[in-house]
C-alpha cells in the first residue's frame, strides 16, 4: 500500500462573501517535527485540564515512538493539514491482521472541531486500512462522554461492547467498543 498526499478542496466564505479555496491534505508524520503528535493531542483534549494530567506521559510516549520509528509512523498513520498546517492526525495498529486493525489516537485541534475535518480524517484512514488484503474487522475503543462515538458511527462503526470505566478517567464515560465488519 502506498500513501500519497491526498488533497481535498474545500471552500469558505471570506469577509466580503467571496469563496476562498482551502486545501485539506493528508500527509506523512515525517513531514513534521517531533512533538507534532503530542502538540495536537494536548490541543485536541484541552477542553478539560484533567485530560492532560492523566494522559500527558502517554501522549509523549506515543509521539516518541512514532518519531523514533518513522517507517511505522508513515505507514500506519496520517496527519491532516488545512492549508499546510497540521490540524489533526490518526494512527492505527495493524499487528493483528487479518483478524483486525485497531484505530489508535485520532484527534483534531480544538479550533477545527465540528467542521467535518475529523470525519474526513477518519474516512481517509479507513480507506487506507481497507486496502489490507483479507482484513476482517476494524475496531476502536473510545469513551461515551466524548464527541468521538458520533464520529465513529458516522463512518459506519457499530457498537459491540460497553464496559464501565472505573479509572481516574471515569469522567470521560464508559468504554465503548466499536467495529466495522468487512
């Protein structure tokens, strides 16, 4: 599977009411410096200070892993850019193929949420993941008090399990397990 920068044109109205062309691109992690993943995660979850307290070290570990292994980063993830600036990213873990591929981190910067970019990002990831020959399922785990469940459902994921969250992150809600059966 080869990954190319895919561009999608989008328009917004400027102050005079004229259309301005925006460019959405899906690029490789190695196009950006170490810390990009961490920075996006901090911003994407900035709506609640508890998130950074709980997950900061995990976010740093993820960023370090992907930038220490650029071959993995570029093969199993993508960075979503708006006019060349990184606004989000998604990663996936293919190690359990052909049984399943699991979506990992998936986030959009706070100022770009609720504008369709998360949907486009997830659709592009799914397009790439579905290229794996013989793949049976795509899975993801999220929490019910986040916006993520609606995004996953909008691209075809179906809930198959739910577990009570009794950890320090219980404020994010129960664990929801979603799948797409191929």
